[in-house]
């Protein structure tokens, strides 16, 4: 410990860190002329507001010390212990890039991913750091502004979203928006401000009406307020609605916070009794939370004066989770129990929810090409997600445009490789079907099946593409590539559950690879017709296949032809 620090008889880690950081940065200034320590303090304050622990607050105060001052990682460890030193190290940029050709920004991102997958506090502190940097972006040169704004939108805002910190994610996007899209921002301000104000005033006007309505049903609300939609998300939505502002119903949403989950549903009922709901706009994120943990009930109703208004109903706990995300769980655990939990806090949240962090860590290893890495990061982890459901009722999240193939590989590479067909909500679909949020997805597999080259055309995730390619490579070694012909079976059968499974099993028993499987059902006459294509087989196996399929209960007709 330096001599000057010994004269302070300070007990707490954050106090000690503050004194140390102030001295270390004493000659440095922020771009706006403020002493550098103001930045460290703001970051630490944010981290404290998110209710992280003392080590995190200390690390927040010290986060730029190793990078910007003469002090080293070793010295930080000696003074503040291993835990704080680990956090600070995760936040320190690599200054020497080992491989001269690599992009230093991306190498730093890799490092961040590795350290935050070991300890999520690293990324939470990093997000607090980024928030303050974005809040003070106006002082930086134009080029830096754009680079930081881009990185914030592409990486940090989606990261915050994935960690359930929706409020922060929106804030970061809003801060970046004017720098990235100055013209669009101006257009928005010109066109929306008045409407915003009008809708805000409307929200204020109906607040007492809503309060009275709920009171009359003996519902105690802890909060009713109106919340304006963020500029950045409004703009994204407008792009989808041909810039027609009158189609955006949640420009200002009413938010009702109650005490219990039961009350959430009661309030939803009361609102629907009073104002009729718009069809298709009721969303129960309590029964089925978004994969990032978001819970609430949403509904849109024809409200007072026939104004279409969105309501969001949630408990206080859900509200805090929405704001703090993963940090909220961290905070709860801290209150609930002692250090033991704190040290092990990754274990307290459902493993499945955090699986993507583990994936992220493993993936960054797999990508040697910088562009691929960033692309996969953007598409596979962060960008517009859809949420589909497995037959076991698990939620799987995938990028928009994902197909059953992507889903299958997300479950397991063996499921992907053995995939011959897919059922969405009970109906068979082609493998290039575009999955929609809420789809129930069931993969039909066949043992010994190999992926088809065709899949690469429509697979969306890098994971699926990578695994298809590697399976194809194996396949190429085993197969005679010259012969591109195939056999097409047409099977007419009585429509009964499980028939398709019996067919794939029959082919599987004979080790015949199905490359294409479709089925159409005539519900009126209760029969289906299945088309199955497979790779060429010997006459003997073809005959055995015909016999086997004819024996399957429900088979009416079977025919086949050779295609070239
Ligand atoms: Mn900083």
C-alpha cells in the first residue's frame, strides 16, 4: 500500500478504492474538462444503484486505473485482493495485441466476453462505464462519437437486453441514435414531439380514472404512470409500419404496478371489463416470460375518448427486474443470504437462462475470422429474436428468420444432423419454413441421417451453418458424389398420429437416408399423402423398404420413381 494511503484509516473497500483512484487519476481530465475521477464516481454510483456489492463498487472506482495510470494489475491485487483485481482486469483493455493483424477492438471484446462469462459483474460494471461515456459523448470528436455509438448499438445495448436490463438497453440505444442517424432523429423530433406531448397529457388525464376504477375493485396499486416509448425503438417500429405514426399504439403506455401476481390478472380483467381490448394484443409474459426474464401483462384497449391505449401490468418485483435485469437477482440473493451465495451467484439463476453466456464464451473461441465473429455475435446472440417452444415446453430463442433446421441445431448437433422434417403447431412444414414467435416446434429425426447441402441455403444461425458444413465434410468422404439421382416414394395413408414416425423408423431400420420429407393431409377424407425422397439404394433394399412400409398400419398405397 502506498504511504499516503496508510494515513487514512479507512475500513471499507469502496472508500479505499475511491481515495486510491482519485490520487491515481489526479492529473487527468475528461474531455469536457472535469477531473477524471468524476467519471469513476459516476460509474461507481450507477453500480451501487444497481445494488451490486462492495467489490463491484470498488472495481468501478478502479476500472480505468490499470489502463490509464502507472499502477499495475499486481499492485491492485496486493491492495484490494484477488476479487477486485479480477474485476478490474476484466475491464482493462488489452493494450498490446498479440497478433498484429487482428483488430484490437474485437480482441478487447473477446477478452470482455471471456471475463464476464466467468463473472457477470464485469459486464455490469462495463455497462455502467459505457452508459456514462455515452452520456458525455458530445465532447468527443465526431469520428469517436460514431465508433462508440455504433459499438453501443451493436454490442452493448443488445447485451444489456439479453441480461434483462431492458431499461438500460433502451437508454443506450437512445443515446446512440442521434449520432448514428442524425437525419432520422431530426425527422422524429419534428414529427413526434407534439404527438408525444398530447399522448403524455392524455396519460396524465386518464391516470385518476384508472386509479378510481381499480380502487372500486379494492385493488391497491403501488404505482400508475404513463411511459413514453423510446425514440430509438419508436423509429425501429415506424420502419416496420411505413412511418405511419397512427399505427403505433404504444407511443405512450400506461404502467400499473400491483402487489401480487394474482392482482395482475385481476387488473387485466377489470380493464377489459371497462374498455374493450384489441384482438391479438393481449400478451401474457407472466405465464411465459421472455427468455431474457421479462415478465408483465400487456394489453391494448379502446380507452376513454376511444383512444387506443396500451396497458402494462406487473408486480414491484417484476418492475425491478425489468430495470435491473440480472443485477436484480444478484441483489435479491445478497439480501437473502451470505457471502457463500454471493461468490456462487451464477448458480442461483436458472442455468438454462444463462446458457447463452456459456455459448458465447465457447463460440468466440471457434471464430478465427474477425468478420465472422462479429457477424455471428450480432445475428446469433443479439439481434431481433423470436421465441419458440419445444415439445417439453422449454423456450428456445433464435434470430428472426430462423428455420426448423436452426432450431434443431440449437437443441443439439445430433438432432440437427438427424433431422428429416419438422412439425409446427402439429402440422408438418418444409424445413425452410420461417419460424414465428410462439411456434411449437417438433423435429422429426431419423437415425443415421446426414444433413443436406441444401440446408446451407436457408439456415440462419452460424451454429447451424458451421455444424452442417462439418457434417457435410464427413459425409463427402463416405459418399459417392458422382451420383446425384434419388428415389422418390409416394405413400398414401390413413391420417393417424404417429404414422410419420413409423415411416421414418422403417427407413431408419434399413439405414436408408431420407433427404426430403413432406406430407399433405386431406382432412375431409381423413387421409395423408407422404412424399419421401432418399438417396439411391440397391434393388434388394428398395423391395425390403416397400414391404416394410406396406406393413405399417394405415398404409393404403405406395409407389416410387427414380429421379435424376
Ligand atoms: Mn471508463
